[in-house]
C-alpha cells in the first residue's frame, strides 16, 4: 500500500513538472513577448522620461518637458507602463508613498530604468526609500519651486 502511494505521488510530481514546463514555454513564447516584439528600442527616437503622479509638481514637470521638447510619457496607473520601451529617467511624484515606492521598484527591477527620482510625502518613510537604489529622494519639507529645480537638474543631466 505504501509503495502504491509513493508511486502515485511520484507520478503526480512528474506530471506536474511536465505541465508546468509546458506552461512556462507557452508564457515565454506567447504571453511575455506579445506586444513587445514590434517595439524597437532604437527606433523610438532615443530615451525618454517616465512621469508617474498627478499633482502640482508633476504638472510643472510636464510643462517644463513640453517647453524643452523632452520626450515624456505620463502615467497615472501601473498598468499604463510600457515594458517594451527604454526609459532613461523615472520621476515618481504621486502624493502616495506606497505608489511611489511600487512604481520605483517596478521601474528598477522590471524595466531597468537607470535613474529614479521619487517624492517622499512622509518623512517617517525615508528609511524605506533608502532601501531602494534611487538617484534622488525629494521630501515635502521643501517648497514646490525648490523641488521642481532639483527635478530640472536631474532631467537636464539625464535626457
């Protein structure tokens, strides 16, 4: 009886491995590459800036980029992120620290964005921001004009 149970469990594990292998192949071929095969990172006109957030500071950055003819992709939700495009700078400027940290982590780990600037709305969360490899963390201690000037410096040096 024990031998039958061991054989059944072994068969179940082998069958599960076989099925998971087929699912992995399907995902790799059909799901992950769908939508990104047609994107040629070289033909998109270079690198651009990715802006996450919808507040006064973000609106100032949008206006600045439009005035300077800097290519800008503005998103308000994670699902709007284009994984097939190469961004050179991410500005996470929402009024929510969790959102800023999440989009920064996705940008760093999944999209390989080399430079990240994030807004820290609550100084108690600065320790969490230190754990991420961001170029700058801007706190709300400063006025919007000062924060905007810091962002302009990073944008001008990276784009």
